[in-house]
């Protein structure tokens, strides 16, 4: 549906996007994830037509859309600050996009296209001018016969507003003042207003950032449900890894204007391609090591079996072991000895730091272990993930 080909962007000589290549399919929930200043919002704004790239192509269904202005693109945007009209009620806020387009918008666009065709046909065949003109006049007459009255237009608006308010869970809120809505309700009004024009792609720029934690979590599930029910592509920008993992079909991890990794939330979490992705997505123990051969890696003075292969012999690598994949076992029963350095209760688990001769390993476990206790840490070969250094 959307393709970015070698897209670059410079601001005042500073490169903010470096050769972005990406393909987004129809009906996908795609999230651009990364720290502040990584280029995720710039990429979103280029797709939406709010800024132009310095180089590259943006294709929509195979057609270049760079020359098409933002208001004519098959996209709509939901901003962080909602941009609702305080003087209009919920109904009129949602109906706004339809009113701006106006009555018989589709028919008028069809007539415009037919007139252009007519002009081209006459230029190509001037000797048949009258015949061609008559044919097109008939076509235009047919389109005009589909024009709707003001009353029919209001009925269409009412039907669509009710449909999209129901979709976002705000049925019965039509006459409510915007100032009397909670943050979550305002967000839903903004989404309904964006969806009512039936864009092929909805762009969302950190739309949950202003909400409190509990409401943000609720809205994550609701947004995914809205996207499923609306059946359109969502392109979402966030720096919150939990949001990205919860809602997305595809996550695009960005850093310093470059795409680091594209994949499903499970792929990104379990198979990070480099140190940055491993560190940014979830908590990680990242250890430098050497890949001795296929299925055998060396770090912290020991050789360990793993499931990775395809590296050069004795290649320097980074190793990731997630805190929840490490077990704390009695001394002499595990792989590396250590001492419990600190214990923090996090609600659903304990975060325990184990100090070994070479480093501190962070472990997430539901079992309490006392500070100062001598223990071993253990894991399975599949819990080791080996990454190239880049």
C-alpha cells in the first residue's frame, strides 16, 4: 500500500533521515519506534505530505504521491494535541471533515476528471470535436443525476457520525461539549473525526502521550480494536516500547535517522539484530563475546552452547540474555557463580542483580532471594541470542 524508497531528509544541512526503505501493507498496524530525534515523526510527516523529503520516493499503490498536497492524499492524521474545536460539540467535531469536503464531493471530482479527459480527447482528435463533446456531456449528465440534496447530505452526515462514534465507543455523546470530555474521550473524538473521511491510511503521532498511565494502557487495546474494525492501515509513532509491542503487527525500530530493524513485536523482542534494538526494546543483559563456531559462544570466561549459527569462526559478537530467561539456582548447580547484590520488588516480579566476577546480571523472577546470598545463574541454550556488532 505505502512504499518509501531511499527517502532522505535534511534540515539546515543536518541529515535527519538516511535512506529509508520501507513497505507497509494494507490493513496493517505499523509502529515507528525510537528515541526522541530518531526521525520517526519526520517519516510520518513525509507520508502525510506535511513536509517534503530531500530525496527518494513515496509511493501509494505504486504511484508517486510527493506532488500531491496533504489535503488530497488518502491519509488523515491524529495529532498528540487532538486539535479539536472547543466551540463545537462532539457531533459537529466529527462531522467537520465531511462538511469541509462539501455535498456531492465525489461527483464533483468525477466531473472534474471527465472534463480533463474531454480536453485531452479533443486535442488528440480535433476533427471529432462535436461527437466527443456530446459523449462527455452525456457522461457528465449521468454523474450530475447522482447529486444529493442538502437534506440527504445531512442524513448521510448523521449516519456516518453515528457509525464512527459507535466504532470508538462514544455512542450517545453527540451533543456533549468538548470541554466536558476526559482526555481519553477527546482522543476518541479525534480518531472518529479522522476516520469519517474514510482514509486508506491513518497517521497517529504519539496520540496517547498526554494521557495518564492507566488510561494510556486502556487506549492501547481500544486503538488496536478500532483499527481491526475500521479495516484500514494505521501508522503510529511512539517512543514507548510497551505501546509498540502491545498494538503493532509490524514494528519499525529507528535510531539516528536510520531503520535498525523491521519485524513483528515477537521478532523484535526475541531476535534483536544489534545492541541498540536489544537495549531499547525491553531490559537486557548485553555481553561482549566471541562466536567460536556454530552453536558455541564464549563470554565471561566460559564456553556456552547456543542455537545460533552462520557467524565466522572466532567472530566478535554481542550476546543478549533477557532478565526473565535467567534462573537463580543453588551454588554449584548453574553456569556462573555470583552473589545477590540487590533485590527490588516490582509488583509482578522481583528484579534481582547478581554480581559475578566479570559483571552484574539482572534477573526477573517471582521468587524472592535474600541479598548477600551465594548463588549460581543458569539458562538454556535457546535463551542466548547472539548478534553481530554494527
